[in-house]
């Protein structure tokens, strides 16, 4: 059985949001068009406490884009975004949510960031998504959303590690590109571990 994983299609990652991904809104129609093709659809949702330590605002003298060490891990600092209960954390209003099986929150522990929809960045805690998919007989996943070079990438890499046949829906993703070429490097990293690259029109 296969599933569609929608990664972080939230207001703060769209134009006008606190951490807007360039052209991020263009992935919403792709998601809506794919929904009817899947029996299992799940979504991940950045769901940060307001004092999350990945926020530059929690580190006086630091700015978004700075790198620090956080709980033993290298951490890129971000603007305050996707805070629990705020409009920025809500899903895009134009995103169809009919038929979603479940939403998996991530980034809820203030001490560690969570790019992947499966685990935190240190693989110390799980969102439960892997076990949930396994319990339903899902062995193949199609991943799309925001952003290619962060949460989409790490969700796809972890899916492969968990033994799932994994596809990236390329036209359903956009990247942050903090450094030029980040998206290209992210796609290369996914391809290197066996992630298939498809466009939405080619998804059966």
C-alpha cells in the first residue's frame, strides 16, 4: 500500500509568512490534485512552543541563519515560526484536507529541532509516523511539500532508512535555498539513497 506525505504546508512557509519559501504557494494546487489518487494521506505540521531553541530570538546577539550547537547538534537558527496555536502554524486555507488520515506534529520539544516527519534531528524521539504507516501496511510513500532542502529532504531520507520505497514529487516542492544550490544538493542526496524523482502528472 502507498501513502502521500504532505510536509509542512503551513501559512508561515507561504508568501507573507514568518519563514516564507519562495514560490511556496505553487505547491498547494499540486497537493490538491494528488489527494484523490491516494487511499492514505498524512500531513506533517511544524508545531513549535514559543520558546523553541531553534529560534534566533532565544539567543541574544544571534540572527536567523547563524549556526550554533544545540543539545549536541549543529542547529541553523530560524525566525520565530509555526508557533503552536497561531495562524502561522495553521495549514494553508486553500489546501484541501478532505480525506486526510492523520496529522503528525513535529518540533514540539524546545530543545531539539525536527525537520523530518519521522524523527527529531537527533533521532532521539519519534513522531510515530513510521509505526503508524507500518501498522497500516504502507510500504511506499510519495513525499512533497516545504521545503525541499530541509523538511522534505529529511522526511524522504528517513523514509528510505525505514525501508519504505520513497518518491519525491518534484513539482510539489520548493526550497529555502539559504545557500545557492541547496535544493540541487538536497535532490542529489535523496537520489543517492534511492529516492525516485517524479512529477505529479506521472503519479499513477
